[in-house]
């Protein structure tokens, strides 16, 4: 209980009982420790030789991955500073799509270096000021060393995608994955005012267990995880004219509660006949437009299904809104709300619409669309865990290809950019001088964690490799990085190991911002909360223990 003693020795209660408070150096030390533990957790996954993590949740569901954002998203974290590190990974994933582990590892190392400065009695405000200057300078340096490329150059895009996939479980099939990613992104990219824009929501990913990862395919159209509504409908239609309707093909019910009184059998007959007639009229209107394939967002009445089958129309019901939009983009069809409004001009076109059995389940393939702006990647694989990890690798590859198409700028990977930043920032620190220079030097030194970790995860002698690479980098140019397979310095551009400029800029931006925010905290006040089952003890609010990590294991 936090209290002050007032006049006459009467205590003045400020914070409720059970509240725990850490002030000054203690608060900083605990926060830095929690953030560093998170960085250490994902650090072993970095690079082509990085390891994977197996995460088991409270229900026993297993996730095997080395994707930083996925690992941190799945871990049940309790410490607030640790949660801030998760935000770093989420921001990185959202903005750049790749480099989540890099961002978190850099943030952890920036805090470690800051702690060394704090131990030398350098004030956090001075460290934050130095870090801010270094982060801004790092952005300038990255812009100056970036290599401009043709956004439509397929070879560059393939290199970018393969670099992203290297080190993930899907690496054995990286060429196939890169082809799918590049094919999908270039297909949906739209050129506006001389620059490309890519909406990756137009790339649909469907997963089906079975076959091998090599059997995954890019469908220039849309794959819908549904089946025909009636067995008598054709399974395959060539030269498909596609209608998209987002109302139900059913007899409309009244908006308000209403009763119909039928007093004689002939009235009942005429009532049923009228319903039948209305449904037949609906189907006749669709058939009159020349449509032979129908996708409906809502339901289709049983009788309407029968009439559609008789008319030889392949119909699918309860199609998701997002799938309807993708069908419209792929086939050129317009989504119509009322059947009466449907005309032949609203129809889309595809060479083939076919129902196929994939892994024992029926799926509708809409293929051969003219210049479709929506495509589908169908992923195959031996087990559910394999498919999930291939999907994560593919999503990263798609995002980095998108980054390069939109920005047209790349950097050499393999630690080359970080080494260049370290050298340039050290020079900048000498120009600046004063106590801030110590923080800038610490920032520069922290960036060495990336080449150092790449070497460490490959089982190489870290100090030996780092000295050799930095030396060659200074003499042979800024593209020299670490070849983790033979431990030698090599030219990353010659090897085709490149990454988007956006990924590196965002990683340094989000890592430095998170580190500076944690450094500014000098007081942690935690309300008392009931201890969760199986949680860590220590500070109320789950702030004690080693970062308060509970993986449910």
C-alpha cells in the first residue's frame, strides 16, 4: 500500500492495497529485461540457418513456424514491455510484410546497449536523443545505398521472393513458391500514373491437404470452396457467361408478420402454383441473359435449383462477399442486387468453370479469365502444419514482391546493409560529438546484431566472421555480406540475395521507436489482479518472472 504520513502522523493512502510500483532504475531494468527476453526468443529463427519454434496452446493445437510475427502472436504474454515488442512485429508485418524477426532483434539489442549507457549514469533523455538522431540518419543512409530496379523485372522479383523464403520450412520449394508469388502479384498489379499499385487482397490463398508442395498452382481466376447446388447441373462449362447475384433466389417473405388465410383446397393449389411461377420466372430471367453459370451470395430455393438444373446452368449458393468481389474483378462481371435488373452486359466471362474434387472435397474453379485482376493460389502439402507454414512463407514472399513493385528499390541482404549502417553511423557520431555521440555509437553497434546472429545461427565463429566481413566490406564495397553456408564474405548482389528497401527502413523505424518508448518509462504502477491459472507469480498483473511468458505448455 503506497501512503504518505500527514500531519499528526496520520497516513494518507494514495494507491490501493496490493498495488505494486517500480520506480526509476528498477522500472527501466525490468522493462528492458522483458523486452530482451522476447528478442532472444525469436533471435534463433533469423536467417537461412535459423531454427523453428513449436508452440502449443491451451487446447493442444500446435503451430510450427519461424515467422517472428506468428511466434509472438501465438505466445501468451503478460508483461507490458513484452507486449510492446509484439507490437513491433505486428507493425513490421503490416507495413512491410517481412523482417519481423529483424525488427524485434534490433529493438532488443538497442535496449541492451542502452542499459550499458544507463550503467554509466547517462540520462535516458540523452540516450533517446542520440537514438532519434541515429534512426533519422539511418533512414537517409539506407535511401542513399538503395539500388533502383525496374519494378517489372521478373528476374529481380524472383530473387526478392527467394531471399524471403530462404530459411523458412518451404525453402526446399523456394523456386516454385517464388514463381507463384511473382506470378500472382504481377497479375493483380495495376499501373497508375507510371507507378504500380498492388492490392494483395485480390490474391486469394486456398489450402488443401494432399499431394506435394510442388503441386501447388496459380489459378488465373478464382477458386471457390463450394460445390454445385444440384447434382443434375453440369460439372464443367466452357465459354462460361457468369452472373453474380447478391440476393436470395427464393420467394420473398413480407417484412412484417402476416397471415394468409386459405379456406379451400383450390386456393392452396393456386398459392403453391404462384410460388412456383415466381421462381420459374426468376430462373427464366437469368437464362434469358445467356448466363450459364450463377454465383449467389445468399440461398437458392430447392425448386429454383431444379429449374436452374433444367436450364443447364451451373449454380453455387452462399458465396462469401469477399469471393463475390474477387469473381467480379477476375471475370469482369457486375454484382447485381435484383434478378430483374440482370442483363447480358452484367455477365462476366471465363474460359472454363468446373467443379473438381480436391482432397476429397468439391471446389469450383473459375479459370481462363481475360486479364484477371484477382487470382487464387492453391497450396498443397503433406500435412496441415506443412501447408500452414508454406502459406506464411508465401504471404511474406507476396508482400516483399509487392514492396519492390511499388517502390522499385532494393538493398543487399545477408547483413550487408547493417554493416554499412554501422560504419556510416560511427562516422556520424564523430561529427556530432558530446554525450549524444555515445548513444549514436551504441545504436551503430546494436545493428551488428543482425550479421552476428546470422553467423551464430549458422554455427560459425561469430567474432572471426564479423571481423573478416567488416574488413572486406570496407575495401570491396557495400554489397559485401555473410554467406552463412561457407562462412565467407561475398557480394550479395552477385549472389542475388536482396531485400526490399521498405523492409529494412521499417524494421529500423519500428525497432528504434519501441526501444525509445521503453527507455522513457521510469515508473511502473501495476494494479493488483487475480493470478491467472498456470501464470507466473511475482509482480501483480503478471509483471514478474522472466518476462511473464506463458506458452500454455
